[in-house]
C-alpha cells in the first residue's frame, strides 16, 4: 500500500489536508494486535479526533478506492457499519442450537463455499481454521463426502500459499484463485496450518499435506532460532509490508 495506494497524489493530498497518518507494526503492539486482529494485515482504521472509530477496512485498498473512502469520511464522518458497536446479544435458553438455527448455519456455510477455486468467500483466500475444523467434523462424524471434497479442495488450493523457499504459509491470496499471495507470515496462521495439514495427512495420507506441515514447522523452528538483533533487523526490513495502517482525522 505504501508503493501503490499512499504514493497516489490524490490519496496523499487528502491525507495531508485532513488526516494524521500513523503506521503501526502489529508485532510491536500486542494490545492493538488483539484489538484489530480480526481485520487482518494490513488493516486500515480511521479514527475521529476523540479516538472513536469511524471505519475499519481489511486488506489492500487500491488508490482510487482509498481516495473515495477518505473523501466520503470528510463529507460525512458518521461511523459506518464496521465501526458501530455490536448490540448485546440476548441471553439464550441454552447453548445448543435449535434445528432451524442449525439449518440456517449450514445453508450459510454451503452458500459461502467457492466451488470453483475452493475456500469460503469470493475475495481474499486463506484457510479459515474454524470453518475447516467444522468441515472436518462433518467428515469424521457424519461421513459427509461433500464436506470431504470441500476440505481437500481447500487444503490443495492453500498449498499455493506455502513458501517454497523458506517454508511457512503466507497470510492470504489476494485473488479467489489463490495465485496472488500476500507475502506476510503471521504466527497464528502458521499454527493453524501446521495443525490442519498434520491432521489432514493423518486422515488421508497425502504426502503433499505432510510436506506442507513440515515446511510450516521448518519455518517456525528457524524463525524462533533467530538471534534478537537479527530478528529486529528482519522485522525492520519487513515492517512496511507487515504494518497496519491507521489514520486519524484532524
């Protein structure tokens, strides 16, 4: 985003006129990482002068779209849906879902699946651990063959995000076909992919899943052995691509 979005003259002019830009390293501030972790990296958060949130956006934002967003906030700084406080859920009568709730959940799960490329959703692609866990439960508990097909298609597609040189898994693919990796590696993604590929190999004995698990493990072990000075150097060199972008209105 530094090279394409924030270098754009229209975006730079809007920010310089009405905003105070702040870039924060997600790894350097655990509290903020926890607060905005659901929005992925990079995450763009626009705050009002009093610190209240106006809008939160996930992932790469093209220059034209960013300029439009910034101008819209200037015209009307009312917090958008992404920044509104969620309503407090009413207390339920129990933890179990009703049959109708289960049916609605299952329909949402099925409808969101990308039958062409695998994975859930039509934008950025990555393995959503909770969704794949649910899918694997369907395979083991209900012998659901369609769930098995979804799980294996997604695991196969995600192999494109395994770094063939250093190991580890990239954060996500920017396009639905999984062929445009976002070159950043988060430890939570490494943990999920290591576990899921290990479980997949134990279930289906596909050597590609074993190789993926080993590649992720190799990256995690190698990264943990970096000396502190070198680790900081590596972090500083990669900060521009690994940082969140936070913007505060003037």
